[in-house]
C-alpha cells in the first residue's frame, strides 16, 4: 500500500534490551518486538494491534513491494546495528491475504504451495493444540452465536506461543471469561470493522478503537445470543 502524503510509516522495533509493555505490563524480555507510542512508551504487538500481521523478511524486493501494495495495514521492522550505529530494516509486517496474493503474483503455483505448506507447518509446531482446543471451546461456550469455525480462528490467534497475545496470559490459561472476551473483541476489530483502515490512515489507536466500538458491541451481542 502506497503511503499518502502526510501519512507516517508504522514502525516495529526489535529491542536489544529487556522491555516491558506499558499497557499490559507484561515483561517482554530481550529481542522483543515493540512499537513506540506517545512519549516513546513501549507497546507489545498485541497491545498495538499489530499481532495479526505476518513477518516478511527483507531480501525479495518484488515480493515485499507487492505485499505492501495489497496490505491495508503494514509496518516496517527495524533493528539497531551496533556496528553501523543505526537502525536497519529487517523486513515488513503485512496481512496474510496480502502476502498470499503477492506470492501468487511472484511465484509459480508449485512454489506457492510449498511456501504455504512450510509456513503452516511452522505455525502448527508453535501451537499448543490442547490449549487451543480448550480456548476455542470456552469461546464457543461464551459466544454460542459465533459462526462455526471462528472460535478456532480466535483461539489460534490468541494462543500463538511467542506472540505475547492475550491468550498467553495467566488469566487466559485458566480460561477466564474476561480474557476470552478480550480475544474475541480483538478479533472483531480486525475482521468485522474498518479498524485496520483507520490505523493505516494514521489514526491514534484509542481513537480508532472508539470509532469502531459500536460496531464491535453489535456483533458481540449477536454472538452472545444462543442460536
């Protein structure tokens, strides 16, 4: 996606020291992926609402260019180089469908299938299947009106091991109602509203959340009602 005049490129930094998210207060450790908001306070990708994006490493200019073009929301990933005393680009965070569309445009069909298979294999290895099953079942219990299959999508996204997302918190591991509800709300923002478009236009995160709050609440009420 080409930036419009006046729009700022979203940036994600790979920290070179111990970090803590200023919003959820989680210790992120070293080499954490963070964004900087307001007075340079650190936010984890989950709190910055960027954790649904996929990382595309630098190296393939055509693939990067096309993925950015097709992605409503994207962010450049930067890491500090001690040797060069500057931040260097590591790659790009883009939406899944944007990367897949870019791969189709860049690669032969066989290569596309192989790339997707490798990516999905890696993803499956990082998921705790039993925990995901339990999280999905709890989401279905709390939101019986949720379309079939969406509870699994919500659970896998929330419980991805290295992400620091809400599904990895202690309350979520005990299948606390509020933690599951937060995961559902995060899913709805991205899937059922124009939240990503607002972020891509440079809107403040809190402002964008407020703008889509009514739409999220309407879907929540529908999903909470038994079928």
